[in-house]
């Protein structure tokens, strides 16, 4: 996970250098740095999302070590848009950066919420900009270029230096008739191409997904019709909390069918607050709280819920509760849940389990396989070629995608005649200026885990042990022995995820432990370490023979 053995490399002051520190070859943790004349510009500062193989981990962070060592030379963090994987780490990493933050009004509302959670509101220097603005962060000049996405105010960045122009896209699509916001600034994109683009750092999410089957407007019409097909029953729509366009479409579906709208999930309320503070949802009345929705007649409310990815404590999971609760919304037989989102790779099992739980209650499930209830906020099909045709970069740097998407993106860039195409790993530094781009080597990079109240390396011993415990179980043996090494009483063995306490195997293992103690050379019974090693070997051998498991083990030796 971490390039711990990186050699110290020299970052040339006279060349423009790009270093991805997160988000290069996977979805999440967007964290990119540009170096020039000893100064550093940071683009985005996002979190990653842990899979089920990281129990107890709340979120993932890019390791800021490289930039923390250059804190005094950072001119600013520039935010492309307000998604968690682009802003979520700001509160955690601000102490390592301590520089001004530049973002649009909607993103700023979310950024300040993150800072407030960490007690940093008012300490961090935030600046609100708008699409079309140009900011001077010498030796960089950054222009915000309007794009289109599933949430308000997404921007590409035109980063200018004396060495050349780099366009950094953030997340984007080329929707010429969007429900939310305005269409991409094609005029500026074309002008940038005519100016001459040295490098394009471009998002790869959904690159290999083919052409979109429809638009957000088509999804809205589908939702209106769907809600109308189920009068008098409870209906919930699960979607990404940040998808403001989808929230507006769901409201319109409710309005057209005589329903009010209730939000279930804290992150939805956070987006609602940010949106209303910056002029969005202005034609939509206040959403209902859960308490208010419970006072309405059953079947008169349309619920927007978090949890479309199967998150265990989300609103959709609460709807799968087996028994009614007068203090919370209850769904039962013949009610409907619409999954209005894509399946993020790695979440398939969790989503499938949630849908099975809902279906077992007689709830009807509707997904994008049944109807056009979702389109991606990311580009698809020919849009990537259109962008390359507009910008005509000399260098292509595909980032932020799964392997298949990065390969597809690279092939499109080559097809479009881009001379140099690189898929960098996190920490890999590349000099963009000069006669041709040159990979300089690797800088320290890696992944940190937010584990409760602590931030630790992803390869920390506590996480390794927790994963081993989850996969292999654990065993704890307590032996009380006297000074001569004689065992007093019965050995106490506790196993978790392995043996039942009253099983025959448990009795057999205890017998083996007693026999192993008797086989130790009496002259060595004063050696605690030898006794512990013998007990570990005995337990490990038994569990390996019987179950093929190598559990986490702890031996407590008490001398009296």
C-alpha cells in the first residue's frame, strides 16, 4: 500500500512537475500536486472508502507526508467540486497543509462543514470563487472552467505556468441540456486547445462504460411514471446524497403524483443545507423530517434515502427492519424501493444482501436493470474523444479509475493522436516540461486509515490483527502455574469464530494443551517464553489440522 522504499529524488525547480498522491489508479482519495520553482499547488483533497476487508475503518486518507515536508511552499489547495472523494480529507489533513483553500460557493459550504467538524472553522483560510474566475497563485495561474456533473458547480482547472498549460478535469460530463447548472463551457475549452495544452490530467471514471442510455431529464420522466404506477403505497428512492440533480428529479416525481418528500439520512440533509445556502432548491419547499413524515397518511410521502450502496447503518438498511417501529418509517409487503444509482465496484455483495432483505419482506425492488432510473454523472462513450478533440494535449495523464477504465482511456488518447500517454502510480513524479515528459522517480505516498479517533497507516499492526481475526478467528489461552511450572486448575481457552465452548473439539484441544505442558523438560519450566511458544504451536497445529485456520493468538501465563 505504501512505497516505503522510495529513493530520494530531485524535483527540478525549472520544470513543471506533476505528482499524484492519491486517486491515480483507483476510485477515491483524489489528491494531486503540481510543483514549479519550488512552490506547490494542490488539487483536491479527498477520502477513499474502505471495503469489508477493513473492519472498523471509517474512511481512507492519502498520506500527506510529501507535502507536509513542503508546507511552507504550498500556495493553495484548489477544489474541482464538492464530492467526498475530492474534499472529504480536508479536515483531517489541513494541519499538514495549512494553506488557503479555493472553491466555488457550493463546495465551500461542504468544505466549511468538514472544517467545522474538526474544530477548524475560522482557522482555515477559505476563498469562494466562481466558474470563469482566474486566481493568481504565483508561480501558478488557475482558471476555473465550467463543466457538468451530478452536483452543482463542477469545474475543470486550467493551470498556467511559464512552462505550459495543464488542464485538470475533475469529474465531468458533456451534457448540453443539463437539469442542474449550465452546460460545459465549450467556448473556453476550445480556446484552451487553441492556446496549446501541454498536458491533460483527466478523470477516467466510467471511461469504458459505453454511450449513456439517456439523460437526467429521461431519468426524471421515468421516475414520474414509476411513482404514478404505485398509488397508496410507501415508495423510497435510494441515491447518492450528493446527487442534487437526482434529488430535484425525485421531488418533481413526487409533486407530479401528489406526494410530499422526506429525506432519510444525515448526508442528504447536509447536501440540502449546502444547496439552499447557495441558491439551489429555491423552487422546492422544505423537505419533511422523518417525524413529520410519520404524521402524514401512509402512501402520501416519497422518501429519498441514503444507503444505495448497501451501507450497514444507512436509511435504506433501516427500511429492511423486520418489525414496525412507531418512531421510524416502516416498509412492508407491496411497498417499493427504487435504487437510483450505479453499483460502485466492491459493493456488489452488500447491495445484493440489502436487496434480498428488502425482497424477503415483500418489498418490490426497482433497479436500472428494470427501468431508466439512473444515468452516470460521468462522461461516457464519445465524450472523451470530444474533449481530446477540443484540447489537443501533448501529454495525456489518465487518473482516477479502475484498471480497465485507465487502459481504455489511454487507448482513446493514443487514438486521438496524443504523443505521450502515462498512467502513473500514486507517488510517481513526472516532469511535464522540457523536450519530452520524464518520470523522475517516486516520492513518499501511501494510504492512511481513519480508525475511530486515530489516524494510522493502513498497514498498521492493529489493522493487520483485526483483519486476521476477522478471517481466521482468535484464540486466548490462560495458564496459571506455580514457581515449579506445575499447572494449577484447568487451562482456560477462549476462541472466537472457531470453536463452540462445549464442543468435543474444545475438549480435545484442552487435552492436547495439558499433554504439551507435561512434555516440556522439567528443567525448562522456568522459561515463560518457551512455555508460550509451545502452547502457540500446540493450538496452531490443532486448528490447522481440524479447520485449516491460523488464528490470532494470545497466551496469558500467570505465575503464583
